[in-house]
C-alpha cells in the first residue's frame, strides 16, 4: 500500500505534502503505459498498414488517407481530454474523482480497438480511431490529474520520470504487440487486452481521494464552458508553458507521422515494419536512460527550465540529422539522440506543467487544456507534413522544418518567469 497519508479534509483539494510510495508510482505508471499501448500500436504500425490496404481504389494515396484518419482522431482528442478532465474534477463517486474515469475510459478504449480490428474501409477505420481517442483520453486525463492530486511538488519530477518511462515502454510495447501479433486484426486485439488489464493494479489496490458534494463547485453551463479558456494574459506562465509543449510535440509528431513511409520510400529499407520497431526500441532505450534521472535531478536542484531548454535543443539536433543524413545508420543515431533529449523533456516538462497550475479544484480540467498541446500537433502535423512531402521538397525539408519548430519551442521556455 502507498505510504501516503490522506491529507486533512477536503482531501481531494488539499495541496499534497506526504511523498507517495514506490507501489503507488509503479501502479499508476503501468496504467499510463497501458493507455499508450492502446494509442501507439495503431499509430506506429496498424493504422498505416490499414491505410496501405484501403487506399487502392479509394482515390487517395496511403499518406493522405492516414493523414485524414489521424487528423480527425486528433480533433476528437483535442476536445475529449479537457472535457473529461473537467468532469473528473466534479465527480463525487464513492470510488473517488479519477478512478471511475480510468475504468470506463480503458474499457471503452479496448472495445474501440476491437472495432478497428474489424474495419473494412476508411470510414470504419476513422470511426474506430475516433472512439479510441475519445475513450482513452478520458482515462488519460484522470491518470494525469492523479499526480498533482497526490504527489508533492518536489517529488513530481521523479514521478513524472517514471510516468515518462512507462509512456515510452507503452510506445515500444504497442509497436511490438502490433508487429508480433501476426496481422492487423490480431495486433488490435493484443493492444486491447493489454490496455484493459494494465490499469487493474492501480484501480484495485489504491483508493482514490473523494470529493465531497459540499466541495464541488455549483453547476453552471456558462462557467463550465468558459472555464476551458485559460487567459495567457491572466496566467502568462501557463500560456508560455503550453506553447513550448505544443511546439516541441509538433516537431516530434512531424518526425513520427511518416516514419514507416520514410523507411520504405526514402531509405528503401527492406522491412520497414521491423525498421520502425528497431528505431522505436533504440529511442526507448536511450529515453529510459535519461527520463527518470532527469526528473530526479530536477527535483534535487529545484529547477525545471534549464532541463527543458537543453533537452529541447538536443531533440532539434536529432531531428535535423534525419534531414541531412538520410541513411539507415543516420536514422539509428538520430533515434538514439532524440531519445536522450525526449527522456529529460518528458519528465521535467510534466513537473513544470503541474507547477504552473492555477487552482486545485480544476486540476483535471487545466491539465486537460495543457494536454491539448499533445493532441493538437496530431492535427497540425498531417496538414503540414503532407504538402511538404508531396510538393515542397520531400522528407529532407520536412525534418529540417521539424527541427526549426522544436528549437523555437525550447527557446521560448525562457519566457516562463514563475519557475526556476
């Protein structure tokens, strides 16, 4: 059982003081990783394979079809994460604010992955992916909000590091399941089973903090809807933190979106599916080497910004390598360097985000708004990448543009004034 004592009432809204234990961190990290398996098995392998199968005779290329499916799904994600975060903020269930949404979201995500397994064309594929984004974002919003609910500020870097490690293991695991299952349908089934089972240790073993009815804000449609706008003028640090996360994630999305096609069409790699798995594994290994270390180091020195700035700059260098060194060894080196930078960024940027949250009562909603900076690049990336690859210079220009965007994101971290 976690070593955390529940704070004095109202427990759900108090600023956490007592450190969480390893068991709690491990269980929440496993739940987080399971959600990422449900996302990245499809994103890395399965959706691209289905687009390749469904494109002939559809009147569009596989790249365009994949861009439409992932782009529309990302629009759903844009709305789902903050909305479900806000709903969890107001939940007064006997099982707590977050747990009901983790359970319902992962169950719905598993069923939605099974819809994708039976897809027979683009429209069924798009419907299934939108359902996956809707449901898994409900679970992800609740998992993310559990950190500021339970973890004191000076432990959030290390907890963020473990969540980041679970995230990349989820990406690698999802890619591995999708590749090893032996087919598109079997890949979706494998991801669905892992996603559903991965949240059980957390929801069964660790009770959530409960919000009393007296502490829940009075309901108002107007207040609910207008609450999603967090004015950059009123909360400038939050605004700059959101923009930097958006730009760095946009750069990363541009790298990942056409990775399978880059290996097949530009590098002419003999087995591009296996190549994606190898690059993902290399990236994961170097990320794992820095993600926890970076978070713990940031906690110990009590600073966030230098870690985010230098990790973002390192990621921009790695992305530029894909533009100037277009060979399989170049892709391996770029993947390794990108992992080093993204490891530090993942843990420390998450801690930085929780440090600039305005109010405890809106933690889930505010983190959902921040997480839009993760989903919006999935909408913007296809819109930018497709014309660049098709008309404006191909993959060399694509990855150079991604490097410039990531560098801008790293530099703008300097504008955040309230956090060292």
